[in-house]
């Protein structure tokens, strides 16, 4: 699982993933305190996250184990919105 920050939305009017409704987000892996690196990826957003939110992202074959993504060409999925991050006994992020 990856801790990431939502950077923005992806709008696509033509898709071959066979999934109606949920959109895609640009996310970047980040440190627990929110420092974003240079890498980013596109993740299917099944939970309705917003830009600047911290999210949990899953990648690889395990993302195709939900009812919506089963046997679909999906490589990354947002599976949770983070409310609090605690590191070494200190809260480093609070929504």
C-alpha cells in the first residue's frame, strides 16, 4: 500500500476499462508529513477523494479483486482517505 497525495483529476470521455462512474486521479507518493516526490501515477478513485487529500493507494494484481475492478485493466486504485497520520508517537497530519 502507498501513502499518496491527490494532485488532481483525470478527465477521459472515451475509456475501454468498462467501468461506469468512477474517475481517475493523479496521485503522488508522499512522506507521512506530506512531502511529495517527483513520481506520480494515475489511480482509479472509487471513494470520491479530492485534490490535496492524503489517500491510500494499492497497486498491482490485488486491485482487480473488487467487484467493480474484477478482470479490468486497472493497475492502481485509491482505497482510502486518510484522516490522521501518526509517526513516532506524534501526529504529523490531521485532516
